[in-house]
């Protein structure tokens, strides 16, 4: 029944305290609550959302959570309602011991954006502990000769409660010899002393029994009792005397076990065994008995356990000196614990924002943390900083709370993550510090465009290639990560808007490989260029461009083409050479061109077949046919030559040209013989007959040559227009040139050499005087880009003197072939 009543009273006391629950928000966003101890798990404390001025549900949206400064969290937060509840039953005595007030610290951390609020909950004491005597039956030996008024300290009762609920008073059961006097310690519970009121008489009463009761101030009060037994000793007329009533000592808290604290001394005027003094730690609390010890003979007080200034600052030790006769005296040793800087600052990280975008602005909050130094008196000011040279800085927020912010720009391509070492250091002495590592990863943004490995690319492809042949690749790299670094390649259309480049080139969008879609013809196009664009896969994509130039390599796929003498399948071309011609006489010139370029277009001329191999020679470089020796009467009139024209390609290609050379005594002789044969048909000279036939053939060839030249001219104009049409599909620097080679040099196409019949003036018989031959005239490019015309001046200086008068060659060049 008594137990039930006590529980009922206790619950009423808790409810009363909850009714007076107080909340105060002070300073820099610090929220303070008060609760009573022994509250059951799940008990309501307060509504945090309301106290923070937030709407219901905001705590859940912002990911609110509780972070305790210690290792254990005693409360829990309902995010949806914002209510704060007790997580488990609170026992003030186990949480704070004798410390008063008992305050629990924790933080409410919000994210998105990152923010924290400091919360303090004060735990009020309730009277849930009764005073307890450690020694339930203390024994006192008091000589019968003890004078009146003598005091005998008793063991203190222990009450774990504090304040009014703690130990308040002692009472003593009724007796005839003693009364009780309550005294206070400088740091510790109250203790009682027995005061002798009536002289003891061992023969009358050898033992006195009493009951002492310790009462606290709770409502209702609680109490504890002990039975005191006083044994009356025989007379020992001298008691030990201490040299001091109070001994004082200062001991650093980091002193080792066994360190000397103080030495007490007492003397006894008796003799024999009554003079021998024994020292002991008389009625002292358990904490003193666990911390100190005394040598029973020497009186040296030494440390038995560790000291902690942050737990207990002073000790009040009772020393008892007892002689051999059982008489004892008491003294005190006041020990002051000297605080030393033996606790490094403690860093508690509340929240970390990781990964962190690399484009985060300056002063972006990365982490929230707090620093605590238990040596607040001697540790001095606490300094916190980042150990490494990282783009982060420590910024104080309020009291001992700090935030880690960015102070420089971040670049993931340079550093993808940081292990940030926070150093907290006090001023000592000695200086102590602690380090805490925070890992922060840097997330990528698309801030780097693709970069090509080369400023421009030059690729080559040989003509007559197979369609879709691989000709090379371009490569661009992006320093970003993931999709931001994925590069896609594409072809850009020319600025003119013409899309014909896509008919020639294709690109693989994934790897940048380039393919020629069509067969290339060097004679139609020698080179062209286009622009490749590389684009990354970022949300706001970045790109770069590079110019690719494709050079078409020539193959020897064109045979030399004979321009003169004309090879049209009819009678071969005839040239006349006077029999008076000397060695080195220029008979004619073979003109050929090759559609290829470079070494493939270099031509050489060779005498392949001849009626008389010793009469004529061919200049290998320019195709000029000259006499090797002077023509004699024995040489046949008809000389047939086959000229081989060959290029320098690998393998070499060649073609042949055939021509006939007539050896005549004079240019008028055939004509005269032809006239005589006409007047006297019965006596026709065979030479005249052949001459007439030759002239007819020459006239036919002349007309045919003019017709063929006109047709070639028209075809070349059409081809010229087609080439310019192809050129317009590419960039302006694509040049398409045709190399026409005469004697190993490049030049325009030349018209064949026709012959014109001329008669001498003033002749009545229309005598053929000479045949005037048209020699082709070729322009040769000079260093300044101009064309120079070469005519018959290329002949040797003495060649004109060896010719008959009137047979001088004329050089004409058709503008259509320039």
C-alpha cells in the first residue's frame, strides 16, 4: 500500500512539472525546454516546428533530424507534426550525477537549405531517491573520561537527488548521553556529529545504542536510517592531537596514482600502547575512499584513483588518528584539484553536403559542426581551420558552432574530391588539438567543350578508290565526366548552303571515322575540305569545330594522247623534207599530253620504227624530229616513222604515233611534174601523179583537222563548264587543273599543224612555190604566273639557214586552248 501511494504521488509530481514546462528561445537560435526526470518513453516534450516558426510538414520536407553532442540521443522528432518526444525514460542521476542544473544538448539540422538550431533540455530532479547510509551499523569507541561537549563525526548519508530533493537534515533517536549537530561540507553532503551531553560511565552503561535518520526535502520526504553503537572504553586520559585542524593541498588533475597529496601528523602524551597512533580515513563518502588512501603509520595521504577537474573540483577528507588505547582525534584535508589542459577540443560534425557541384558559388555551406573543449578555464580560445590548402574555409556561426564554406572556385577536372582535415586547437598550455576528416566529392557540370587533338587535319585518298573506303579519323576529347564527356561528330554544310559534300564524305558520329562515299578522280578534283563539328552530351551542350582537308592522290590511269600528228585512223600525216637538208634539220614535232599529274604526266619520246634508223632522230624531252645526217640521193623518197610516247608512271603507259616523210629535191618539183602530166596525159610522170595524190590527201586532212579541232573545242568547253560546276560544290581553295605536256612541260592543248598551199606571185604556170606549215605555239608559265609563247625560235640557230626560202614555219596558237 505504501508503495502504491508513493507511485501515485510521484506521477502527480511529474504531471505538475509538465504543466510548468517552459520554453525560451534566446541568443542565436537556441531553443530551451524543461522536462522532469523519469518521464516515460514517448512522453510529449514540445512542438519544435511551432517554436521554429515553420509550417506543419516543413520538417519532413527539409529532412529534419536530431544530432546529439554526446554519443546517445535521448529524444526523437516526429517530422510530420514537429512534436518532440522522450525516446527513453530519463534518469537525471545517471545523466548528470550531482551536477545541477542537468542540461542535455542537441541540434535540429535542416537540409535544403542547410540550417541548424541548437536545443537545450533541462532535466528537473524529482524525489526518487531516499538517503542511504553506507554503513548501517557504525561503531564508536568512546572513553569514559571523554569531556562533555566532545564531538564525534558520523558517516554522511548519500542521496542521489539534488536541491530540495537531496539530503536536508539528520535526526537522532532519544537517549541520555548525546544530541545531534548537523554540519555542512564545502563540497559534499551534510554530515552529523554526536555531541556528548552527559559523562559516560562504563561501569554503569558499557554500551549506548541510538538510531540516526537522514531526511531529504522532497514532497513527501524520504529518509534512511542507521543504527549507531557506542562502546564505552576504559580511561585513557590523553587523546591524540593533530598539528593542524585543517590541512590544505592542491593537486593537478593529471597526477598519477600514488602521488602524495598531504601528510598529517598527530601526537599522544600517553605512554606505551596508548601513545601509538594509527591514521585512517574515517567517515568519508565512497568517492573519497575510491580516490584517496592514507598510510596508517606515517599519515601520508596519496592518490588511489584518477582526478578529473571537470567532474569534481574539491575534496573534503576526514582524517582520524587513534591511539593504542582507542582514543581518537579528527582533522580535515581540503584537496583542491588544479585544472590542467588535458582534454583536446572535440569536433562533432552535424551535417555534410556531398557531392558538391563544381559550379557552386563562393560561401556555399558544405558542412555544419560544433567544437567542445572540456578544459574551458585553462584551454583558452579555440581556433579552427582547414589543414590543407583547399578551396574551403571555416566560418563561425554562433557560440561554438561553425560552418565549412567554399572560398574559391571548384574544378572537378582538376580535383574530383577532397578529404578535408578540420583542425581544432586550443591555446593551452600545453596546446592540444584534434583533427576530423570530412570527405566531400565534387560533381561534374558541362563546362568543357570537346577539344580536337589537332588544329586541322590533312587526309589523303588515292583516286579510283572503292566506295565507302576508310580514309582517316578525327578525335576530340572532353575533360568532363559521363554524358558530359560523350562526344558526337557531324559534318557541317558549307557556308554557301550547298550540301554536295555529303555525297562525297560520311562520318561515324560515335568515333569520328571518315569514309569516302564515291570513287575519286584526280583529273576531276585534286583536293577539297569540309568542317567537322564535335558536340558533347551535356544538358547545355558545348561544341568545337575543325577543318579537314582531303587530298586526292593521282594514279597513272591515263595513257599519253597524241595531239600532233593527228592520229584519226586515216592516212598518216606527211611532212616534206628537201634533199638539201643538212644534219639537225627540224622536220616536225610530235605533241602529246597526259591527263595525269606529277611524275605520271612526264612524257618521253622515242623512235620506235623507221625506214632508215640512221636518218632521223627524236628529242626525248620535246618530241622534235631532226635529221641525223644530210639527206642523199640514195635515200628512198618515202620515209615512214613510228614514234613511241611513254609516261613515267608505275607501271608506265605509252602510245605510238605514225607519220610519213617525203624527201623532195625542191618544193616546186612535184607541182611542175604534175602540170606536165596534165598537158601531156599520154606521158604522165609517176612522181607528179604521187604529188597530186599527196596534195589531195593533205587538203582532205586539213579540212578534217579543222572539223576535229572545232569539235574538240566544243567538247572542252562543255567539260570546262562541268569542272567548274564540281568546283562550286566545294570550298574556294579546291583547284582543278589539267596538265598538258609538250616535251615534258605542262601547257594548254594545241591544235594540229595544218599546211597551207601558197603560189609564187607573177607566175603564169601556177607553179607550187612552197608549202607553208603552221607550227603550234605553246605558252609556258613563268614564275610570275604569265604565259610566254615560244615559236620556231626554239630551233637551233642554224636551222633557219638550212631551210629553203619560203619554207619558214609560222606559229599560231588558238585562244580556245589557252
